[in-house]
């Protein structure tokens, strides 16, 4: 029994380290608190960089901060078409976080794919031709 306790402790430490590895160093600004945001702008079909509402801002940050896994895109094309829709989070530290919708994929800062249903739905609405 005494041998099992150190093994369990080591296992817990390793699992904790693995969870910390799920957010790449390039995305070290995550999670983002509302106090650190200067402005959030959204783009889509007929939406040309409008400022997100207070409710949209809170939801976007909640949804983004809930993401636990980002996957590095290895085969980025040299040229891309404009995304279907986009969110830009401008931080008070003069940093910027971009979230793009490309077909079925969500992408952050042009380099990492991730999944988050609420953000996907929000970006789909922005990309919809019925939005003004």
C-alpha cells in the first residue's frame, strides 16, 4: 500500500502537466478576462468590423476560455481566401487574438484549430447572408 501512494501522486502530477500543455505557448494570453479586453470586433457577411455587444463579448470570452485543446495546423497554404467570418479580440496589452471560421473549422491566430460549438454557431450566424 505504501508503494501505491507515491505512484498515485506522480500520476496526478503528470496529468496536471498534460492539461497545462493543451494550451500552446503562442496562446499564453488565454484565458482572457473581460478586464483585459480593449474591444472585440466581429466580421461576416454584411458585418464589417462592428463592435461586439456587451453580451456578445461576455459570451465570446466564456466560450473561448472553455476550450481545452488546440491543434497546431501543420499544412498551412501559402495563400488563403478571406474567412467566412471572424472575431478579433484586442487586448489592453496591445496583443490581438483572431478567431476565424474556415468551412468546418475554427482557427485561432491563423495557426491552431479547435472546436467549440457555441463559437461555431455564433460565427455561422455572422457568415449568414441574412445578418445586417
